[in-house]
C-alpha cells in the first residue's frame, strides 16, 4: 500500500515562490509515475506536472511553463515542484498522484492548499 506525504503549501503574495514536495512510502514501494494536479472549487483536477521513471518523462503543463519546475531524481520516491512568480490563478489545492511499478491504479495524496493573494 502506498502512503503519500505532501509538504510545502501555504499562503504567499503575488510574485513569490513556494516549493511543494511529495514523498511516496510503503513496503517495497517503488514509484514510477508521480504527478502534481491542482483543483479549485467547482472544477476538475488539472495536471500541473508529470514525471515517469519508466519513460523518462518529466514536464510541466503549458499553463505554468517558465514558472514551475518539477524535480525527480532517478530511483527516487520523492518529487518536488518549485513554483515561482505565483499568480492568483495558481490558487488551488495541489494533489500528488503516485503509481508504482507494481500497481495498475493511482494513489492520491490528501492535498495541500496553495493560496496566492495581493
């Protein structure tokens, strides 16, 4: 069973930065896919950043490109999202998604709130 720990949310002013981290743990868990999604009230979850060790993919959504950077070390169950030049539209609950090499289903974290205000 995968346990997911999310860190780093908070309230910041426009233009400031935050770093989110996600750690997947559990007995013999080796994470393949790790991703960040975000959700605002009344909306579906939007993919923000995606990593996959099996495919070597590591990218961010066009809506945050140039401001957000995703980090994932090889063979690591940890993923970080460096968010800079934050805007009010970045305000959302950010969720970490994990799929291990041995699983065919996704596991979600509890979410961490990011609030950007003037």
